[in-house]
């Protein structure tokens, strides 16, 4: 019998069209593709995301440790997601369920970050800090699952955003500014896949975050629906056997950058936000598998008190 994965090439290579497209709004213009591995460190809670495959390889070549510090910050993870200690506030969405931490480099002798921080490594010219970056709050109802992101520790133009899905469907809808987006799971009822694509939705496609008036207006529009793909999450290239540092997934993001940088120093803000999306998706997929959700089309949830990052 022919595999459904062979009949439906859902994990084809993620390619970007670098030509200028007036249909792609700011800040999603692209001129390069960034490959960001998501890794598990043995004996450490949570998952780590590296700014590039090159950076991940350098970390492993350094005996799975952070090596010499330099201005570019190659060989250092960019983000770390971990489960917050369960509380009643987690369950009702009043306190964060997940925390995303960010690694930053400052010149030696420069004042440390004016927030809660941890000194990871000191060099002759640079100091590496780990600081809180993003809080993720979960809110569950009978029909919907919502994940609210806040960025209270960074001086950037976005303060919060929400990803929302139905209980019956794994697609996650969101807005970034005025741009309507959807993390889409191809053919979830035919193939048990943990593959997501991030699409820019056109004006005729309703978003779960729309109110009823907006939803009805979009449904009345007569347009050819176009979905512009700008990012992808996949576990296709994961390590099959556990290691001290194991790659668990890859996040591919299209971005606009004037320079090619492989370290933590030059990662665009939009890429950092989408990286938080990718880490949440990885957490959701881990939860689905741990809960027995490998059966086709079934999405299950574990009690919040269960550790999801073993």
C-alpha cells in the first residue's frame, strides 16, 4: 500500500520567492530564509531554539557548550521555552503557563540588563545574559483554545498578541498588526502530521479573532483566495535517537535582512516573535503526542500539572 505521505507531498522543501511582491505587507517582506533548529538539552527542562543551523552545529562542535564569546554570538541558543510551575492562575489564564527566555550579549563592563537576569558566561570583551522575553498565557473554553503572548521585558512596538484555534482543528489564527495570519496543518484528517505552514491570509478569509461583523463581511467577498507562505515548522529532520543535545524540529522563517548573520546578535524582531510561535507549536505537538494524540486527527490535552518537558 502506498503511503499517504508519498501521495501528498506535505513536507516539500520550504522555498521563498525573493522577488518584490506588493501582496506581501510589512514586516513580512523577505529576501532570505532562516533555518532555526529547536533542540533538547539532556537533563534540562524545556527546549532551546538556535538562530541558525550553523550556530547549532558550532554549539555541538564545542562539546555541547557555549564557547568563546564574540560580537556575532554564533554557537549560542537564542531562546529557551520552559513550563511555569502550575498554579490555579495557569488554568484560568491569569498567570503565564510558559516562559520564553532570551540570550543577549553586552560589552564587558556595560551595565547589566535592567530586568531580572542571569549571567551565563563572562569573556574578556563580552558578557552573555539570559533574560525573560515572552510570557504565554493559556485560556481554554469548551470550543476554543487561546494562547496570549506578552512581551513586557523588551522595548519593541508589539506588546501582546493571541493565537487561537478550535478544539476540533489544529490551525492557529493570529494577527500581527493588521496582517491576518494562520499556522496551517495540511490535511490533518488524512495524515497524522506535525507539520505547520504560516500563511498570510487575504481579505476574504475569516480569522478566528475576527468579530461577527468582520467575519460576515469577509465571507461575502468574491476573490480568489491566496495563501502566501512565510514560515514553516517541521520535525522531518529531527534526531531519531537521543543525544546530549538532540534536534527535535526545525523552524524556517522568511525574513528581510541587510546582512547574513548566523548568531544571536542580528535577528529581526518579527523573526523573534515568530520563533516564539514555533516554540509554542513544538510544545503543543509534544503535548499531543504525550497524550496519545498520534491517532489521526485527534488532539488531546494533558492536565496542566503534568510535566511536558521530560
